[in-house]
C-alpha cells in the first residue's frame, strides 16, 4: 500500500472517531447547579398570621436565575436570591417554592409553613385627660358663655386626623343627654390639647349649678357627623376623657343708667340727672299721683326666675314718705313689680329684690311676662292711700341684675 493511501485511511478514521465522540457527548445527561439550599430566618415551621420570614437561596455558580412562587401568602419579590415572605391572614398550610436555573440546569427547593391565627392583642390603655383642677366658670347672665377646656393625651400619638369634641351636660336634668361643642381642637406634639365649651342661658341651669364636661377623641370623619343637638354620647370614638364636675356661676349684669329718661302724670314734676351708674332725681308729686324713670334694658332675661336672680341697687332718699316702685317691663307693656313705702329719709340702703317676688301689675297684649324681651327697668314714686305726696329726692346707684 502506498504511503498516500495510508494517510487517507488514517484521516478517515480520525474523522469517524471525532463524530462518535461528539455523538456520545450530545447524548450525556444535563447536570443541575450544585449545592443549592433554601435558608429561612427565623428557621420555623409554625408562623403567625401576618408574620414575616426572610428566605434566602444559597447556591454555587454564576449567571443564576431565580423564580419564586407562593401558595397563599405574599412575597416581596419573585426573581431575587432573597425575598421576604408574609404569612396570610387565615390559618392553614402554605408553601413557598423557588427554581434556581443555570446554564447547566434547574434545581427546585421548597419551604412549608403552618399558619397559626395571631392572638388578639390588647393595646396598652391610653389616658385622655381634662386638665384638673378645673376652676369655677363665671359667665355673663344674659349670654352664652364660652370658655377654654384643655387636657393631655397619654399613650396616644398626636395625629392630624384626630379631633377633640367637648360635650357638656347640666346636672340635674337631661340625665343622659349631652350638648356637643363643635370647636376646632388643637392637639400639640407633646400630647396637650385645647378646645372650647359653651354654657349659658340656653338651659337656665348655670347659676351655682353642677355641670359635667367630657371630651371625646375622634377621627375627623366621626367628628364631622356630630350634630349640634342634645344627644347621648356617640359610640365608637377613639377615647373618652375623664368626666369633670364643674361649678358655674353668672356674673352680675350691670345696668347702664346713662340712657334713662323721665316721665310724670299731670300735676307732678320730675328733674332727672342720669349717669352711667347713678340716677339723681328731684320730684314733686304736687296735685298729681306719680313720677317715673325708665331705664332701657332690651335684655333676654328668660332665665331670671330659674336662676333666682334679683334686681339690686343702693338707695338714698330724703323728703316725704311715698311709695317706691321697681318694675320690669316687656315689649308689649306687661310689667311685673315690687313696692315699698319708706317712711323717713334713708341713707345708703342696699336693696336686692328677687325677681321671683315680683307680681304682675299691668297686663300687655299677651298673657304673662315675656322674660326673653325685657324692654325697661322702671323706678317710680307714687302717692298711694296713706302716703304724704309732696317733694323728695332719691339717688339710685349701681343697679345690677344679680344671680
């Protein structure tokens, strides 16, 4: 055999050997990534509902790809080497699976959990206080009285969505009904808060009477649904403050005398010198029967009898002994009054005349006194049977409606 033929035979044999080798290599099984582990932290099987577990894949190799799945819970990612698992809300079994893929194959690992219902947790008690001691509140007698109410939140973080609504109840009366005062509340960062309350002649129970104040901490949505009316305390609020007993009183109501004016019947004369706090009158009943001073009030005194209010003033008189009258007149002319007969000169005598002792003297267009529309306070000197008539001087000072 020639040398050329021998070389050709060897070349053919080498090609055949290479082809066989390639065929054998293509038929060999594919191997997966080696040394793959799924690590849980904490390493537990029983997991509370809502609890989280960190899951990490520990695998060798480069170019690894990850594919996560979960049966019921939640995963923070689906293609990362580490994820956070959150257990579902309902008890039962759950499983997390991860597929780790490389150029040489895929490995699958799983972690199984038993979900247990979380025990009910009672939050630590929060304290919601009205500041104490609470001073006596003094109000104008013919007006509503608005005053600040303050306190402290302890154990409740300040939140712009929380509002304080203050409720007031009078005692006695309306035993289960409270009045809400829908004022803007201020809750500061240190937990202190400030709101307002209002009391007054709306209930006629203010004078030296007990009130109770309670504050409710609510969400802004709850607060927006509170109606301005007497009501039982609403339910479902965030927290209720301590209930504070409050003693209230009304300020005496000073009467401005500077606009007083005089009148008299035929045959009588009256000279009047008024000032803010003093009425100085010289009169002569002569052949007549009376002289009168009218002091404009235009006040709502609808609670005067309930409050046991009185008309008080200092009195100084000289001259003849005649009847001295004090009256309140409403807008239709009805008047209730009181009368006395000083028989001698009087210096600096103080009168305090309870309105409950006044009697109906003159009827107007409607029955009874309209205490909500008191027009005038009247002072009169009159000659009744047994009186002297004649002349005199009277000075009235410091007129007030006193509780």
